[in-house]
């Protein structure tokens, strides 16, 4: 009897000691270095941010990565896939190799080719070690969600997927191999910009097959500007007038980190890129990307930089310019952007000498005047200053006048815009998104 009691007591004590040591071991792993597995998942999470997977793979109001976001393409609407680890509707049954085939080769597990709305031609540059980390994150760090995938809204015969495999063979590059780690800033920056960052998906012009005209800096078309969703994704090369020629590396880092700097503020698709992706990148990675961007030669080398000219400012102050464009500017824009055109740094961006204002293609200017915009929310700059939309207040002609005015004032030199360009852009405005003049809060915390 006593022996049995003692035995029981002994077993209980042992169990207590064992669970205590298990507890301390767990506490130690939490407090101290994470396990190799956890580290891989964390690295994958960081890389998923750098690749901005969430932007396309999350529907408005949907669960992260559960897919279903409608993406317009010239032939119809494609919906992003559920890439949560749900076994039935997501990618829970994908092996690392299946995941890699989709991510870098553009081939689904069932063998069908993906629409290049999924930027796999850029992700082809991702190294196998990083694919491994991304896979670990999507399998272990993401919550499974059973949202079913949606088919495409594309009419037959364009809805057939086999032509996509032809596209893939013609336009998709070979995938990267694991090489020796080279983390010198220029190499790292190139890797991030051309690869996971898929900056070219928006910033590089597209050819007749909708392929990006260049996937790396072997052509000056690379990052020379592209139109996406009615906005111009600016030239990011060294051009002084409409590119990043006058931006320092620190200016680029500030823009990617906070969505604003002394030259500009992010809007359109770029506001989402900053909010979901680049604000989370390390200072080291952002500087590397900035260094790489600054190494890109101008498309038009030798074009002199613009110089500020005070004439417009003087004329607006004296009231000597009564042209429709000047009047529209004074009545609708000057309160924020000021008659000097210089705005207020990091609050209301400058219009004078701005690459956005001086871009050959005025798409972004027409769009922002019609629709308004709101700066992205970031941890470093949580105040989201907003610009109201003027779609209901200004006619096509008035928008054309004011945009033409800002493109030829304060030293800016860009072509005029006509009412028919504005009419076209107005027809393409997405419904409801418009923040009407007068109703927009100036700043939201
Ligand atoms: C610009 C939008 C966009 C971005 C960014 C994007 N995807 Fe996709 N992705 C899509 C679309 C659209 C599809 C579906 C294409 C189709 O149906 O042909 C897709 C498909 C996929 C698939 C295939 C799923 C299946 O059913 O086999 C995987 C895996 C995937 N994406 C992973 C990722 C990962 C990982 C990232 C980030 C590194 C990412 N995607 C970023 C748009 C995007
Ligand atoms: C989804 C499309 C999209 C992607 C992807 C994208 N951009 Fe942009 N980007 C835009 C648009 C649209 C603009 C113009 C609006 C603005 O100035 O914010 C822009 C503007 C910019 C500007 C400001 C240029 C200026 O002269 O004002 C910089 C810098 C920039 N992008 C860098 C990048 C980098 C670096 C990447 C890759 C990490 C990237 N972008 C990826 C759409 C995109
Ligand atoms: C209430 C203040 C306000 C008014 C009025 C206003 N804006 Fe803006 N504007 C802003 C803010 C804030 C931004 C930055 C928006 C963002 O980044 O999302 C901006 C951005 C812009 C940009 C993009 C600049 C860049 O490089 O990022 C242009 C161009 C512009 N405004 C033109 C105009 C014109 C033309 C008018 C008059 C028709 C006007 N704005 C009226 C506040 C204003």
C-alpha cells in the first residue's frame, strides 16, 4: 500500500518536474532566439511583404490571402486565387515544388498556365532559398480560409488557358538559381526591385502582347513609365524632368517608408504599395533599392533640369493672370498647393518642378483632379492628408484648363491637355470611390 502510494507520488513528482522543464524550455524559446523553423517563417513573412502578395490576393473586406480580388485585364476580369493553406480551396495541398511552379514559372498545380496578372515574370528572379521561406510562411504563418476560387470573367475563346502557355514560353524569363549570397547594396537593390518588388509590373511600358518591354536594366525601357489602372506609374530612371534625376537616395527611402517626401506624395496604386509593402521593409533594403534606382540612366540623357520661375507666383498674387486656368487654380487648388506652387512639405505636395506634373502622359494629373486622393497610412507618418475630387465641380474644359496651367507654370514645361482627354478619363473613373470636394476631411489620424 505504502509502496504504491510512494510510487504514485514519485510518478506525479516526475511528471511535474518534466512539465516544468518543458515549460521553461518553451519560455526560453519564446524569449530567446526563435527556432530555425520559426525564423524561416518570419523571413517568409518579410519576403511576402516585399512581394506585396496581400495586395492582389485579398478581396475588399475579405480575409488576408483568401483571393477573389477582381483584376481587370485587356481581355476581361481575372480573380486572384486563394493562397491560404486551406487544403480544398487554397494551396494547402501544394508541395514546395508546386508552390515554386506557380510563383516563378506561372504554372498551376493542375498544369494550367496562370494569367500574367500574377507577376510571375518578375518573381522568376526570386532565389530558391527565398522561395523556401515564402513557402514556409504560407503553410505555417497564414490562417487557412475556405473561400472558393472564382473563375475568370473572360468570354470564349479568349478564356482558354492554352494560349497562356504560349505566352509563357515567349515572354517569361528563366528562373533564378541559388548563387553565392551577394548582399552588396546595388546587387541586393536590383534583386528586390526586379524580383519580389515587381516594380516593373506597373512602371515598365507594355508591348503588344501585354508583356513588360523589359524585365531588367538591359534596356532603357525598364521602369521608364507605364499606365496602370488609369494612372501613370512614373518613370523611375535618371531623367531630371519626369524621372528620379533630382531625388536623392534618402528622398526615395523616405517616399517608400512614409509615402511622402519633399518632391511628391504617393497616390493611386503606389499608395497601396507603400501601405502594404515598402513601409515594412528594412532601412537597409530600402537604401539598396534606392541605390539601384539611382543607377538607372535617363531615357533622354542630356535633357536639362527645370528651374523654378517666380513669374507665375507674382502674376497670381497681383491678379494679373485672369486666364481660365489661373482662375480655376486660384479658386480650387491654391489654398493647399499655394500660389507659389510649392505647397507645404510632406502635407500638400509641390506642383512646381514635380516629375508627376511634368510627365509627358498627363493621366495621373487628370485622374487625381477628378477623383482626389488620400496619402497612405504608414507607421512612420500616420497622418493621411487628402485631396478632394473635383469631378462634380469642374467641367472637362475646366479640368483641362487647370491641368494645362500647372503644367506650364513655375518653370514646369509639359504639353497642354484638352477637354476630350478629360472626358475619356472621366468615363473610366471607378464608381463611388470619388471623394467629392467639400466632403473630404483634410486630415485623418
Ligand atoms: C499584381 C497582382 C498579384 C500579386 C502582387 C501577386 N499575385 Fe499571385 N496571383 C495573382 C492572380 C491574378 C492569380 C490568378 C491567375 C490566374 O487565375 O491565372 C495569382 C495566382 C497565384 C498562385 C497560383 C494559385 C493556384 O491556384 O495555383 C500562387 C501560388 C500565387 N499567386 C502566389 C503569390 C505570392 C506568393 C505572391 C507574393 C510573392 C503573389 N502571388 C503576388 C495576382 C497577384
Ligand atoms: C501597382 C502598381 C505599382 C507598383 C507595383 C509599383 N508602383 Fe510605384 N507608382 C505607381 C503609380 C501609379 C505611381 C504614380 C503615383 C505616385 O506618384 O504616387 C507610382 C509612383 C512611384 C514613385 C514616385 C515617382 C514620382 O516621380 O513621384 C516612386 C519613387 C515609385 N513609384 C517607386 C516604386 C518602387 C521602387 C516600386 C517597387 C518596389 C514600385 N514603385 C512599385 C504604381 C506602382
Ligand atoms: C484640400 C487640399 C487640396 C486641394 C484643394 C487640392 N489638392 Fe492637390 N493634393 C493635396 C494632397 C493632400 C495631395 C497628396 C495626395 C496623395 O498623395 O494621396 C495632393 C496631390 C496633388 C497632385 C500630385 C502631386 C504629387 O506629385 O504627388 C497634383 C498634381 C495635385 N494635387 C493637383 C491639384 C490641383 C490641380 C488642384 C485643384 C484643382 C488640387 N490639387 C487641389 C491637397 C489638395
